[in-house]
């Protein structure tokens, strides 16, 4: 028996923390507690992936109504009730958060609804109750928080946290950023009839993704009515009164809106956590430094999920949490492999992507073959919706191994889950082609693309 109150104390009941605590218990840890200062579920359930997808569903209907007419439906006049959507979303999130709490209880993990801060490497202060507890092992899984720019009038803006709970649907919104959150919300609001302006400091949104994904999403943002201003950032925000704000940009332009939103990245949520008192080191970006087994600079303290800023996605935090529990409580050292993680961006149309982008593959491999296609999805045949689907395979020309799959179009997130299996398994283009097509689908293109595509600059050099 240890002299500590707990074998494991987890700070943060989000995806990573909950999985880790439950698995630790299942692996035989006797006393496990998890502290949560808000509601069990974390960013994903409470103010991220889950509510975002409800908003995306709501937004997509406006396009579906238009498509339906081509198939003979008379849709008639439509109306949208934001308050009802938010109410239903809140009910569902309450239900899901309850399931998280019940699952913890059923596994025998103590849920402590309080803010936890470290006093030293084994001692935790519970802020609301004033209690102090001790633990042999500590896991930090507190996630991230939106980054707020340091500009005049910054307090007039909101982040995605508040966007989920706006009392009224905005009439005009201006969103800063060109990443996942900015692009997803720009199209959520555009689909709901809001006048949207997106301000991005680069030239094409979604930096880090394959260039064909970026250009397709950028074009679709514009096609869906989003006014995208590039090469520009917010300089200051002015209160015009009566709920109106004016955003001054560094290019001299200004944009007026009733809601101003920042989606310019998230930062590890480490403020006030007492990491310095425990000796836990941070990297230059403010994330907790960990080794391949999620161990921090302190032997008994581990960290998983967004607070470590490795790959900031819910399923990754879950896998890191499970790997931590296997390592520490099941005597099976497990380093989660962060390669070839598939992800989706729920723009409209959405993105699915796994593996290397063309640009990264060209840097790493001597010969790269590209197969790609772009077409109007069949469902749009009877409408004037000109949006396009893009599919691309990045292949190692020497081994024929498919290194990356990149898709923009309806159901891309569903397709990429399966393509992710093939990429992770290291399958070759021949093996893809050996799979018979499923017809008529868009996904069949993944096994029927025959022609190699050569970039114009390489063609000229041939
Ligand atoms: P991202 O890091 O994806 O994007 C941040 C954007 O803001 C980039 O376009 C970046 O520009 C820009 N930016 C950064 N700093 C500044 C600045 N000081 N001034 C102006 N612009 C700036 O962050 P998000 O907030 O969109 O999302 C956070 C994380 O959440 C993502 O990394 C992702 O892991 C996760 N997420 C995942 C989702 C999913 O899986 N579908 C959905 C939503 C979030 P530049 O490109 O030039 O760096």
C-alpha cells in the first residue's frame, strides 16, 4: 500500500484524462481520482468537436433545400431558429457529459468537481474546497484554450467557446484566422445566412495541409459567400455602440460586424496550474515537454492531449491516455505512434486527409507520383451548385506505397477513416487498384485513378 491518497490523480476530465483514468483503474490502480473544474467531457464534448458538428449539420440544410428542388421537391419558405438549435445542442451535451460522469463512476474513478493545482510533485490543492490531496502518479490532461490577440479592443471579440452560446445568430461576423476553427465557423455561419468575412494573414487557408486541399477549401469558402481577406490581421477593434464593432485591419481596410471572433490558434491551458512548483518543464511554445511515453521532466508526472501540443486531436489524446495507462499501470511500455493520423476539417464541403502532403513527400522521397481528380459530385447534377470534389493520392514512385490521401468533398471525413487504415498499413497503389470499385460513388475514384499527374513546372523540365 502506498502512503498517498491516490495511486493516480488526473487533472482534467476531457478525452485524454477520462480514458487514462478509466484504463488505469482497469489495469489495477486501486485509488484513482480525476478533477474537473467545469464539466466532464472537455473541449471535444462541451465546446469543440461535438457541438461544432451539430452546427455544421444545421448549416448544411440550406444547401440541401436548394438541391432538393432539382429532384422535384417544393421546399417552400424556410426559417431558421438559432435558439432552438442551441437549446437542443445544450441538451445533448448535458446528456453526453452525464455519460462521461457515469462511466467514471462505473469504473470506480472518483470525479472531483473542483479546480486542481499542483503544490509539489505529489501534492494537489483543490481550489474550491480548499482540500489538499496527495498522489503517487499525476497525469495532466487540461487541454488548450483559445489564443487572444494583444490588440486594442481585444475584449470586444469572442472565441469559439462563446460562439456556441451566442444568444442570437449574428447578422455580420468577422473571423480572424485560416485554420480549422476559422474555416469551419466561417461556413457554419455562411450556411445559416450570416454575412461572413474571414481575415487571414497568409494567402491560402489551412496551412499545413496539402496544397490542393488548401486551394479547394479556399475556393469553396469564397463560393459559399464568405468574403476572405488575405495577407491581413486585426489591428484594433472599435466599439460603435448598439452591438456594432469595427475591426481595423493592418492593410488599412475596416470591417463592421455585430460579432468579432478570434480563431487564431489555441495554447496549452497551463496558467496557474503550479507546474513550476512541481518542476514540470515547458517547451518554448508553453506546452508541457514529454517523452515518447508522455512522461514530463518530473518522474511521477505525465501529460497527454493538447497540453502537450503534439497532434491536437481528440482521438490522439485518447490514444495517448490509453498508452500512458498501459505503460504505468499495466507494465507495458507503450509509445503512441503519431504518424499517419487521419483528420477531418468540417468545412462545406469537408476535408479528409491522412499521411504526407505532396510538398512534404517531395522533400522526403526521390520520386513521387501524384494521382488526382476533380469533379462535380453527382448529387449536384440538377442544380447550379458548381462546388467540386478533389481527390489525390501521393505515392512513392519507387515502392508504389501510398504515402498520403487527400480529399475535399461530401463524405470526405467518412472516406478518410478507411483510407487511413490503408495508409497506416503501408499499402501500395497496386493494392488499392486491386480493390473493386463501388459504383456509383465518389470514393470509387480512390481505386480507379490511372493517370499520373505531373506539376507544370516538372513537366517543363522533362
Ligand atoms: P490553427 O492552429 O489550426 O490555425 C490558426 C490560424 O490562425 C492559422 O491560420 C494561423 O495562421 C492564424 N494565426 C495564428 N496566430 C495568429 C496571429 N497572431 N494573428 C493572426 N493570425 C494568426 O488553430 P485553430 O484555432 O483553428 O484550431 C486549434 C486546433 O484545434 C487545431 O490545430 C486542431 O488541432 C484543433 N481542431 C481540430 C478540428 C478538427 O479536427 N476538425 C476542428 C477544430 C479544431 P498561419 O496559417 O499563418 O499560421
